[in-house]
C-alpha cells in the first residue's frame, strides 16, 4: 500500500482548518499540516496575480486520493484549487504504518 503527501493551497487559514478537520475526521487523511500564510504569484485570467495563501500537507493512502481530492474541490472556494499527490518512496516504517492505520 502506497502513502502520498497531498499538497493543497487554500484562501485562508480558516478554510484550510475547516477542510483539514473534515478530511481527518472522515479518515481520508491521517494528518494535516497547516503551514502559515505566504504570498503566491501565478497566472490567472491572463495576468500575473498575487495573493496570500495557506498550504496544507495531508498524509494519506494513495488509494483514497481521488475521494480526498473530490472532497477538497467540493468544499474549496477556488475555481481551480491546487490539489496534488506526491508519492512517498521511502520513510520511517512506524510512521508509514501509522498513516496506513489511521486512514480509511
């Protein structure tokens, strides 16, 4: 069973916290690390935009990524939220086992 980190950005810390809680409570993620607001620069609507965003790194099983992504997109305020899975190739086995055990 493969473990992934899911990197996602959110408009506010409150939104990040609410969605993170929903995903952890429903066991779609074993853990969510909410990182402080930062500035993002990006192309949108034909121009370079700047906004404050909050990053969350979720730890979960690869097999539940599609469901986790769908739930984030459903609850998110953005038209096109960043939600990507990053595969974990190796790690501390007790931690990886914990993620597996705590995720549906």
